[in-house]
């Protein structure tokens, strides 16, 4: 089963590899994630070179169907967040 990388894990790796204090490492991870979140909340897409892009996509009103009953129900317009990995990241994953 695959493990999950957490904020604490990222901070710990920064502490171990770069030598920042644990508090500084944690602050750095939080700062980066806050910047990404703020950009997305402002409607901006985020592109991280050699990693991938976080993109916002607007979905309009559409009609869905309850699979149990077959009754049609409207699905309200919404904005969805998608991630598209870079070609380099895809190659690393597939190698």
C-alpha cells in the first residue's frame, strides 16, 4: 500500500537535507502551500516547472441522473480544481 506524504514529512525532509530548524522548515512548507492556495482562490492557475499545473475549470449547469432511481437532477455550476502532471513527472512515474 502506498504511503502518504504529509506537511510534517515535507518539513522534516527540509530540516534533514537543508539544515533549517524544524520551525523554519514548517514555516517554509506552510508559506509555499499558502501561496499556492491564495493564487487558486484568486482564480489563477499555478504552474510548477518540471512538476505540473493546478488549473481551475468552470463547469456549467448540467443534468445528471440518480443511478439508483433513474431520476434526472440538475447539477449546479461549479469550479473544479484539476492537476495535470508535467511530461517529466509522468516519465519519472512510468520508469
